C-alpha cells in the first residue's frame, strides 16, 4: 500500500503480517465466516479419508440435505476449475483426492520422504501450531498414530505428555520450520499448559 504526502513524495505503508486464524468447524463461532461448501472442503482435506454425509452434517451442525446441496456445489466448482484436486464419491463416502496421473509428480516434488497421509497429518498440526494427540486422532482418524510415529522419527514434530491428563501435546519442531521455510508466528509455548476452563 502507498500514498502521496502533501509534498508529492510517495510514502509506502508497511504491510501488516497475516493474522493466525483458528478454524472452528462449529458454525456458532463467528470469528471466521466461511460458506458451507468451504467448511466441507476443509473437512474433506483434514480427514484425509472418505467421509459420509451424516458425519459431515454432524461436524458442521447442518441438516444432511443442506450438506448434500453444498457438497454438490463444491463438486461442480472443482469440475469447472483447472485444479489438481478432485472430490470422489464411492459407496456414499466422499474424499478429496489428487486427480489421476498426478501421483508421480507429487512424489517427485515432496521435500521429504513422507506419505500423502502423513503430510496431511503434518499440515493439520501446522495449522493448529499446537494440538493434543487425542484431538489430532479425532480429526485424522486412527491412522494418525502411525503418522505421528513417522513424524517423530523424522524429527518434524515434538511430543510432550500433558501435566494433567492422558494425552500428549504435539508441536512443530525446528526441523519442520527449516524444511518447509515457515517461521513460527507465535512464541514457543510447548512447556506452558493452557489455562483450565472455569
């Protein structure tokens, strides 16, 4: 952004850094106003496995009919765009997949030796910055346990047991930031437990 001052000198205004956005699926949180198709797209991406209309309806707290209409709009949108992704349906389950013929290209472009499922789990952790292992498994399914082991073995994430509770806190490692050239935009809070709800 720029403007001219009273002497005709061009003044550049600094660009504000992007704000971190917590993405709640729950439509009752008004901090971000996403359309229903966009929410369904996020669910399909984060789940990384086939999802039923009923499950999506429960996650977004909408009727199955509304979810089906929004999903058809999303599928039509993908069909009209030149995109590498595609929504596929099989036996009433929907998933977000790479279009046929792109698997080899993606494998050659990956900076690390991680499966697509593991990369999706890593992307989920990166979006959250810090997440409970139990919540991650809820989002990504039981296969996330294997993904977590793989990510720990390659030093992309760190895991620390809760001071109270049975799960683990999962955070991104320095190696993640170096490999993917992403600088953390929040201070390191891996040793701080969040305050308990009253």
